[in-house]
């Protein structure tokens, strides 16, 4: 059987669809969909691995954006508007509803809007990915200014090691972010390779498949071996995703490219509206579950909440982007 041809440029071509797949994976992972289907359920339980895909693709997007307009002020302005134009009104609305209907403390509104709980490494209402990716965006212009074609590989390695060192030194604060930092810098490096039309050699492609098979094999061992039953395997999988995220994205993009004429509307939708979907999918379920109670199964409630979340995300982003004149 001939393996799909992996190509770095496909990551750029299908970036939206890949982000959509990752977002769908996160949504299915978070919601209590009560079912068990061999292999599929195991994939669902690995949903936190989708975040590594987001970091990789975010790094890729950052490099392309910076290469077009290498301006620190424009870089910050664009990301502040795109993130917080959606984040603030959506979080404000959600937290007010949660305070009213689910009796969340009023302080959760302030925490969610200021990332207070994230900075103190506490459990709270802030979706940790948002302040985490903002932190990466904050340091990106500095990193890119000291990075050139001569030292980009060296700086990528340093960035990856730094992320793991920070995780080791400050495990509480970097519990979610530390092992994801390497994929962000890898994404920037891949963006550089694509921009400079560097193709993977035959050896490089073989290495990608070896890494993919190795990563998947390790994850299967974590699930199947009784030794890991009493161990939290989440951090182990996050370490494995450092070597697996890139080959996984390359493999998936090559599969998508087999039917290049098909637009993959569901994946495109989840990719295009990933931010409001990420912010609203859990609160949407909690509110709906509170309203319905035991009248409906958790799985059906989860499915309905996903549909409502998609509708909410579509109209909210359309309205806000139109108001701020942001390209949708």
C-alpha cells in the first residue's frame, strides 16, 4: 500500500481545516458524550493532544503574518483586536449567565476578563489556552527579530528546550503550556521552510512517518499497559505530542488533499469559528443541562449544545467582525 505523500505546503493550504479538526476534537473531548466505540473513544480521550495542533498551526500562522508585515506594533494590534474583540463580549455574556443561572461567584466575571486565575496558576473560569497563546504572541516579535535564516534552527531547538525547562522549574504555572511551547516554535520553523520553498527530502518524509508511528505506538502502550492504569497519562501524552504533532498534521493534510476538490465544510466551519466555539461550548452545555435536567440524556444534551454553540459562534463572530471591520 502506498502511503500518502506528505508535503509541508499542505499545512498552509489546509490550515483552517486542520484547526477545525483540532477544535472538533477538543469539543468532543470536553463534553460528556456517554458512549464507547473501540479506537474512536480512545482518540476522543486524547483530546488534549488537539491543543498541540493549535500551537503548531499558531506558530505557522505567526511566521507568515510576520514575514508579510514585520512590525511589532501591527503584530500586537492585529492579535489584540482579533482575540479580545471576541473574547471580552463573549466571556462577559457567558459569565453573567453562569452567575445568574448556575450561581457562579460574581468574582468569576473579573477573573475571566483579567486572566487572574491563570496568572496565579489556580483553577478558575478562564479558558487557559487564551492567556497561554497571548503569552506566546507577546514574545513572538522578540523571538522573530533575533532569528534569521542562519540561526532559525538553532533558535527553534533553544525555544523547545526552554519550554521544557520552564515546565520542569515551574510545573504548576506551566502545567498546560510548558509541553506545548515546543510545537509553537516548531510551527514557526515550518513556516520558514514553507516560505523558502524547502521540501522534505525522502529521508525527511521517512522520519516523519517513523515519528508518527512511534508517537501513536507510545500512546497505545499508555492505554493498553496495566502499569499506566494508576498514572495520569495526560502529561505523558503531551510529551509524546512534541514529536507527533507535526507528522500527524502532515499525515492528516495529505489525507485531506486526496479529495482536494471537496471543501470539508464542517472542518472549515470549526476552524473559521474556533475561538467563539472554544469559549462557548462548555458553558453552553452547562446552561442547557441545567435547564433540561434529567429530561434528556447527557449525550443528546451534548449534541444539542454543540449545534447551539455553532449557531451562537457563527452569528456572534459575524456581528463583532463586521463592527470592528475585521476580515472574517
